[in-house]
C-alpha cells in the first residue's frame, strides 16, 4: 500500500488558530504522574484503528523510560470523567516540541473535541518551558501524520495553523486489518 506522510510545523506561537468549542464539556488535564499503563491504554485505544503498532511491543520499563524524561508530557481530554483522547508532547530536543501522538478514542469523534484538544496541545507545547525551566525556550512545534491516520487529521492540523514543510510517499506492507485497541475489538463496537 502507498502511504503519504506529511510533516507539519509552527515556528511561532502566534500561528496557532484555535478550534471551535466542542459540543460537549471537555477538560484537558496533564497526567502528571508518569504511568506506562495509562499511556499504553491511550495509545492502543486511540491508534488501534489506525495501524499504530510501533509501541505495542514496548515493555513496561521502556514505556517508563520514555515517559519519565524532562519535557515529555501526556495531556488527556476527559468528557464527564472518561478519557476521550490525548496529546503526547516530546520536548527533549533543544528548542522544539514534537507532538508525538494525538487523537481521540472512536466514541468521541464528531463532537469537535479534536480541534479543541489539538489547540490545547499546541498551547501546552508552546508553554512547555514554563513547566520545565531547565529546557531551552521553544522555537518550533512539529508533528507528522500520514494517509493511514483519521480522515480529519491533516485538515485539523492545518486549520490550527500548522504548515506542511515536507511530504514523503512510500510503499509499505500492512496486515489486512488494524490491530484494534485489544484482540477481538472491532471498529464498529459502539
């Protein structure tokens, strides 16, 4: 299958264009306690329908080592106490923050939560130095998405003021079906 990957960035916080208000009340809260269990749950639940597989084999210790670094943060969107999506920030490279992972659990799509959560994630990326004063100031926020991600992903990133700076196309071999959030789960599970 041919996959297109888009790399997007912002080079100043003033480029950020906020998303519309969600149709339901949403709280975006930082998971301040490093939790491999929570991060793996979010990763598998959000990415299970989109071929997110690179971290599925990670051990608990590898998750801990990854998350327990200055500048790595997980921000979770909650709807009435239930996790609806997340943004993982990686500010370990001097002067820049990567939005490593971003997305919603399937039940929460179509409620304008994605634009709201991405806006919050970008704001938190630009203000990372306020929470990690030992890190240099942020001068760039970037991410990548691909044609396997949700159909609204690229448009959401661009609507928030991110611009494409590189595009790559490659042919990859994929399994017949996405892994889902756990074995036996189906996309139409709602």
